[in-house]
C-alpha cells in the first residue's frame, strides 16, 4: 500500500497529464542544467561537492537531481523523463506557435541526448523514443569526434 500523498485534488485527465509532464520535464531540465554547471565547475577547477552541497542548502533548490552522474551515466534518463519530455515537446510544438520556445525545448533535448549517448546511458530508451534519428546523431557525433582527434 502506498503512503498518503502530501497533496490530493480532483482534476481532468488533461490536467493530470500536464501535472505529470510539468514535474518530469522540470526535473529533466534540472538534470541537463546540473550537467552544464558540473562541466563548468570541472573546467574552472572547482569542487562539485562544495557547489552541490551549497545548492542543497537553498530550500528553493532541494537535494534531488543534483548529481550529474547518476546510475549508469549522465543525462536525464529513465522511461518517464525521456518519453514525457518528448511528448511535451511534441504537444507544445503542435499547439503553441512559439519558435523560440520550441528552440529551447529542442536544445534541451539535443543536449540531453548528447549526455546520454556520451555515457552510453539508456540508449534503448532513446531508440524507443526517437528511433533511428539517435543512430544518425551518434554517427555524426563520432565523425565529428574523429575529426577533432585527427
């Protein structure tokens, strides 16, 4: 049996869907941002533990999703994050005429895919969600990496 929820409401199925997307896409975005911050900290010679612990002390931020390397790699993985973000991005693009908003979502998606591919995390979920486009991105990235190392 599940413990009592801290919040309960009666809402439409569409509202429930957006609540789920809102939570999962918020954490997806947080994970991508934390990875960007982590890379910057590494480049500047800063201790990630110090930065993370100071952020945790801020009650507005909280402890969750502040580890750039989680489970088997980097990026926002797992069934809900990958699929819900893709669904939200598609719904937003279909219903909202906002090229800049769509560009933000595309950038987040592309950076997350790069993080997941770079650490070989949840590749099966990426292929399930995005299909062969993942293989194309991976091939292009490998070609680019080969050019930089040559």
